[in-house]
């Protein structure tokens, strides 16, 4: 999981979308407050941190991350429109692992992320989940049913992966919204129901492996 703190919604959504389509899980946050709220529940593999932010700026957030024993080892890449040597030195001296200046190419950013993860000893996960004839491969970003390739949207893929990863456990609609759409997603839980319905349709006969737990959420591993 990669966390990206950026107050520009357009840039934030583009970077998160790119990361999700290059094998990473990613969630975007508008400010430091949202980031630290999320860190109470999940520690990411890496944090992308813009310097120019409302409220606490990126440098302040970075120093706070490095002063807390729970977050001090999380790799951080600073991202900013500033390109001066002074800003780079301050960022790196404050504990950043790398520094990327806007505007940047998406594939360059992905390459820098992978380089930092290798350098810091964080290994990207390659996981294959299977249930009955459904097989999901995270590296290939593919889903097959009885060896037939199923074309899923990004959200459908992430939804199925989360259900398969937690097979047998009931996941509430709020949990699915939080994990798949992110903390700043302001949609309604009806969104989950719509995606579950289309996911079941695409899985065809195997769509029944996703069980509705009425009034609560969904579980993979049951039949209706």
C-alpha cells in the first residue's frame, strides 16, 4: 500500500490511478490530518508527500513521521513544485528517502518508487488468490474463471482481491468503501452494491461465491 498526500485533486487522482494500474495499492489524502488518521489503522509500504500543503506542510509532516517510532522507518518520497537545491537538501536531511520535482512523468515516478522500495528492503507483494475456479494474480493484474480471462475494472479487481484475501470473513460496506475507494471518497454505500452486482455478473456461474450478509455487507465463500 502506498499513501499519497497531495491537495491538488487532479494530480492526486492521476497518481493514485497510475499506481493502481502498475501493481500497487494506493490511497490519496488531501492533508496531513487525513494521513495520520489513516496511519492509526494501516502502515503503508511508502508515503509520497507533497511539500506545499494546507495546514502542516510536507516538511512538518516528514519530521513528525520521523520522530514517531511507529512511522520512522516508512520510506518517504517528497514531491513538490519547488526545484531548488536548498529544498532538496532540507528534505533529504529531514529524513526523506528521495525527492521528485513537478512536473514529473508517471512512469518515472513508478520507477523511483520501486527503486526506493528495493533500497529500503521493502518487497512488492506478488500474490495469487484462488477460490474454486476463480484465480486472481496481483502481478499480472488478471482474473480467470475456469481458465477464461475475466475483464474487470480497477475497482472490481480490488474489490474481488479484498474479498478473496479475507475469504470467510464478513466485510461491511463501510470497510469496503474505506479500503477500495479511500478515506476521502464521499460516495454512498450503494456504490459497493452496484460494483458487487457487476462483479458477480462478470464471474458468471462463480458469482455465487460472493455472499450477501444482509444488513451487514459481503463475504466470499458462501452461496445464496
